C-alpha cells in the first residue's frame, strides 16, 4: 500500500513538472527560432570565432512575468566560457529581441516563472 502511494506521488510530480512548460512552449519556440537566426547571422559576420548554430540543448531558458520575457543564456563563442544573455518579448506571434534590456541583471534580480536549465552557469 505504501509502495503504491509513493509511486502515485512520483507519477503526479513528473506529470506536473513535464506540463509546466506547456503554457509557455509557443513563446519559447518563437524566441528559440529567433535566436537561431541571430546566431547564424552572427556566425556569418564573424567568420570562425562564433558557433554556426544555436543549440537549445546547450542553453538555459527562463520565462519571466507570466511569459512577458523569454531569456536565453548560452555560450555563443567558440572556446569562450562567457555566458551571453538574450531576452525576447513575443508580440503578435513574433519574437522581438530586446537589445537594450539588461538580461543578466534582470535574471539575477527576478525569479523565473519557468526555467529549463541545460547548462551549468558556474
């Protein structure tokens, strides 16, 4: 009986954790798509010192203010340990990069509504 209860609690926990990104998935997908374009353009301009492709599996994604801001943190430069932060606002089904937004400072002072951490920032 105890075993069933524990298994049930684990299953419910996994289901809740897996579904939490669902309400932000569309906005995250749009921001990731925009970041892929940005990375490709950056690689073309810099010739060699920038990774050619953005890989979501090697980035951390944070959602703030109930989906208002999507911040992507990753290492876009080859052989460089510095993490760069890019923040997007999704309006009318289009992700807009917020160039003058203090992404890192905002991330340090606000708690995300959702986070997907695929990279260790330390």
